[in-house]
């Protein structure tokens, strides 16, 4: 099993603001919630999407570029997450159900930042519980760090005990990529499904 560094942080709001202890991060979260979304771009000094090779829930190599032509709904988390991850994936399920036939042009991706515990088999069972279209992926710590940096997300391991248990603080936004693979929006946690549906529909390729 790969050794897990206990502090991996990149720019972006963490769920645990108390641990982050940063007024700048708090302001960023407030700004996103006040505007309802954030238009963002991938970090300019990171490799392109096709440079990140992850492992999907079938144990096969996975690159985000394989989803080109679809709107990607990207979320970072882990299967042991007690609240934010299941709540968000239920929202993704609601999104897919609300889109009807248009859901065929959407690809939800759940990126586990806990590769030490989230095996492909565990990811498959977890994502299938919420919706069969969700692809669960993970990867090496190096690949996850680069991917997180590219999408301005954050995660860190905390509270590790002698038994090896720990929690993962992570950014809770949904990241939306257009059919060309460009990151166009970060939608804050808790945004109503109606709003998410409306924003995703505007990115769908014309029939």
C-alpha cells in the first residue's frame, strides 16, 4: 500500500475551514456562495488532461480525455466520507434523472483522493449505488496531486490514529468541463438541483 502524506493542500476551499484557518479561503467560499458559482480555468502551469493517467473502477487506465464530447461533472472525495460525498452524489443522481435523454451527454466522474482504501472494486460498488453512469477513479498520489492542482481543488489527510483510521478534508465543489474538455465552472456544495441542471444544459452540444 502506498504511503500517505498527511498534508496535501492546493489552492481551493476545504470543507474543514477550522483546520484551514485562512481568512482568504473563507472569503473565497463566501464569494462562491454569494454568486452561486465560480468561473475558473485550469491552472496554467499544469500538464494537459491527457497527461493524467488514473485507474477506473474496473481496474483499467483512465484519462479524462476519453470523455471528450460530453459534459463532465467532476467531484473529488472518498468512499468513507460520512456526509458531503454521499449528499453530493445523490445530487448528481438527481441531476441525471432530471436531464432525461440529455443525460446521455453527461459523464459524472468521482475521483477518490483516498487510494489507500478505495480500491477499484470498492469504487465500483460505491458509485453504482448512486447511479450507473458515475465512473469512479483514483490514482497514485502524484497523479492525484497534479489533477487536484489543475482543477484548483484541495484535500488533506487528518486525524490518523494508531489503528490507521483517518478522515480526508476535501473541497466540496462540482467541477464542470465542457464537451471540449475545458474547465468552465465550479458549482458550490449545496447548490439546488434546478440550478445545476440549468447550468449543465447550457453546455450540452446541439443535437
